C-alpha cells in the first residue's frame, strides 16, 4: 500500500502541473509571450503612419510564426486572424499595388498564419507526448521497489535503464521478497507494450506476485495463478491483448537450493565462484496470458557465493544481436577475462534429469567484486539509443552455517511434545537465547501436539537462528490449520491462538511431502556476522 500511495502522489503532482502552482513567471517569459502582439501592433501603426513603399507590408507575415513559438493553438489562431485582418484593413494605407499583387501578398499572409497554426499544434502534441512520457516514467518509478530488503540469504543490487524511445517506458520490473524460513524470492518480469498502460499493468502484476508469495506457493504454482490473473485482466483491456513474461526464483540458504520457474522469460545466469558463468536451460513455457500452460519448476544446488543474474530481454538487445552472441556478450560483462571451465556444472535436482548448461565464457570470476561494480559494467555496455527498457537484478548467495540450524525427527507419539520442549530449551541455551526459551517451548509444544493428534508422520522440528528465531514443525499431512477464537467454556481450540500471540509472524507452507507450520520471533540484537554484513553493505551502497 505504501508503494501504491507513493506512486499515486508522484503522479498527482505531475498531473497537476504548472496550473496548480503559484503563478511565478519570469520577466523574460512575459516578454516572449507579449512579443507577437507587440510586433503586430507596432507593424500596423507603422504601416498606417509611415505609408511605406514596396513590400514592407509583408513584415506582418512574421507575426503568426512568432505567435506559434510563444503561444498555444488558440492564441496563435487569434493572433493569426488579427494579422490577416490588419493587412486587409491597411489595404488603402500602403502604396497601391495591382490587385493581383495585393492578392498574392494576402495569400502569403494567410499561408503564414496557417503555418503558424500547424506549428502551434505540433508544439502542443509534443508537449502532450513529453508529459505522457514523464507521467509513465514517474508512475513506473513509483511502482518499482525503492529499497530492496536486506536479507541474510542474498546480497542484492539492481539497475533499471528506461528505453530511449518516443513510445515511452516499458513494463520491466523486478522485486526481492522475503519468505519464511530465511528464504528469499527473486522476481523479474516484462509487460508487453510501452507507456502509462504498461507501467500501470506492471504495478498490478507486482502487487499480485507479492500477494501470492505471501501464500508461500511453489514457483510453478505461483506462475499458474499469475497466468489465470493475466487472462482475466486481459479480458477487459481495450488496448489489445495483454501479455507478460516472468521469472520466479526461490533460494533457501539452509539447503542452498534454488528453485526456478519461468514464463516466456530469459533464463537466469549463475556466476559460480569456482568455475564461471552458466545459463541453465529451463523448460520452455509461453508468456503469461496464453492459458492452459502446465508450468514446471527446476531445482539447482548453488555453492555459497554464486551470483544470480536476472535480466530482461532489453539487456540482450536481440533486435541487433543473435541470441548466442548476446549471451556471450553478457557472460563477458558478468565475468570478464575468464579462462576455460574448471569444475562441474551446477547440480540439478528437477524432474527432467541432467541439466543442460550453456557456458559461453567461463572461468573463475572474482567473488569479491562488488555487485554495484558488476551492475555498472553490464549496463555500461548498452546502446545509448536502446529501444527497450533494461532491468538487471544481481544477487550473491549466502549460506546459513550448520551451527545456526538444529533439527530433530520426532515420532508420532504424545511424549514427543515433552522431548521437543527439552531439545528446544537446550539448543536455545547453547545459543545464548535464554529469554526465548519459554515462549518457544510453548509454541513448539502446541505445534508438535497438533501434529501428533491431527497429522501423520514424519514429524520434524527445526530451529533456525537468523535475523529472527525461526521455529518450524513439519508433518506428512496437507490439512490446513485454522485459527479459532475459543469460547470461555471450550476445552480446546486455543493452540494456534497462543502461537499467534507469542510469534511476530506465523504461517503455513506446503511441501511435496506435507506441510510446515513456521513461527518467527524477532531477536533484539542481530547476529555478529549479520551486523558486519550490514555495515559493509551500508558502506558500499548499490
């Protein structure tokens, strides 16, 4: 809502324009606006008084052109009509010409008045076009993320370069969304078309992705929901069919697994810390809005320090470069001056077996290179007159160390709740979080008890010490838990209510084997490593 309000306020300020501001015109501007009228009056008086000979009366032809340069369409039309009228009324004041010569001169004055009108209309259309482009740019900048969240999962940096085209800005967008379990979602997309319509549609799609990400859907399921949404939105559009590409990626710093699904979008680039740039070959799917597409996710295991590069097709400039040559050029900018491939391709754990990896220019990239420097290098290679927007999102992966994660397999037995409380108490004491022992034990007791009573094995308890204390209880059931407000005499139904009061955030996500209920509690002081990372990031802003 804050992003939408900020965008709307920016648009309102631009739409109001000078008409809603105090009238403070510079003296020079007032002189320029009064110049055509002054010249018209002075010329008419001079012609009436001096009575010149020859063709000096044609000086009136300059007046409509000056009016077109300083007035709008209506002002130019009025001054042009007055110019023609003045020439006709002064017919008897100037030296007599033959009728045919005078008519030729009159026609010349009329033509200059008409040309002035055309020039004024052209200037008005140009101002309207520039205003529309500015409006679309302000709207898009207001709808794009202003500050990306800092997470312990990735370090991010981004760039956005608007197109240099009279069609206006496009619908390129990107986002970084924090997910439960210390995970993060990286999103990038591109709405077809340019101008205000594309910018507004981009904002609607970005809001929809945020909403679906809160449901913690798998990337393929999220794109299926987005596909249905784009179809519904496109049904009411008056400006042709609506289409958009999208790439949705989820990275888990605990397992270092990266799950990707795309809809007609360019594939990501993985800059590995040990062997170079790789472009994973994802399953081919049409853009959003086609309908009837069964999207498929692909899973990779990424080494810590891998740079994930998400980008729009404007970066490849496929209108002027072949696809392979464009990928080669991008790889060279992501990791310049690299040698041959060393190491093995990224592990792929998706359904389609061995990964198809494209490695145009590969080697050992400098892992310590700041992301801002890489972004600047990549965007510096773009043409100054590119006709498509460029969006670039870089993320360097991090991993949660093993001493910050603890997990236990629990039997489907009522005594598991007591065992879970004891294990949680010992682990939190080892982490120095004694003040979190009681609320965490209470939450774990309720969640494990519910899993034993209402779900099925396997039951797993996991604690993650990140920027927040995360407690997860997983089971083999897909039944959805609901928060109830128990009455005074009810014997049950208070478990999730207690959990919601203890936690800062809580929710449910579904997995291939069941579901996970997670609970987050804010930590008063971040981890020393996280504090150091924040200091370094603040010192080198992206």
